[in-house]
C-alpha cells in the first residue's frame, strides 16, 4: 500500500474516532450533572426532569457529522477514486484531522455547557431550558461548520 493512501485511510479513521471521543466526553460531562440533578430532585420528592436527557444527548450529533464526513471521504476518494487519494493522501489526512478536532472540541464543549445547564435548571426551578439549548446550539454550529468546510476541501 502506498504511504499516501495509508495516510488518507488513517485520517478518515481518526476523524470518526475524534468525533466519537468528543461526543463521549461531552455526554459524560452532561450525564454526570444530570444524575446529580435527578438525585437532588428525587431527594426532594419532586418528579424527575426530562429536559436533562435533551441536554445530555446533544453532544452525540458531532459523531454523526464526523461519520458523514468520513463516508463522503470514503465514497469520493478511497472507494471510487483511489488515484485521487494516492495523489492527495496528505490532504485527506489534513481534512480528517481538522474535521475530527472540530467535532471533538465542539462535542466536548457542548457537554460542558450541558452540564452547567443541568445545574442551572436544577437550581432555577426548571427555568431557562430554551436559553441553555440556544447556548449549546451555538457550539453545535462550530461542529456543523467544521464538517461543511472540510467537505468543501475534499479533492475532486
């Protein structure tokens, strides 16, 4: 296998791995905060708030973005046009690392905001969910931009 093709394939694997790692870290951060908020509500005899599920699950989307970018990279290059990858393996690696890091940081940051949102909603008697989702949506936009901008860089 040519080293250029190897680096192109390596990059696409790293892309999905970084996106999934960021999602896992983000979900873990928000999930821990949600569990604490639920414990507080249960102890007070209140019904458990479903909105924490929304806040916990939002970082998952960056794994989907990384997967879409990986599939398009595979379809547009490695599977259908291996000669393009042979000529542009470093480009594929760069696209994958750039996209993977964008998804990683976006998902992790989204989870940290989600964790803070769980605490704020818990302490604020359930108020402010829309504002929290908007804040998380701003970070979501970074992940979307990372995917779209890297898609535009795939060699034709």
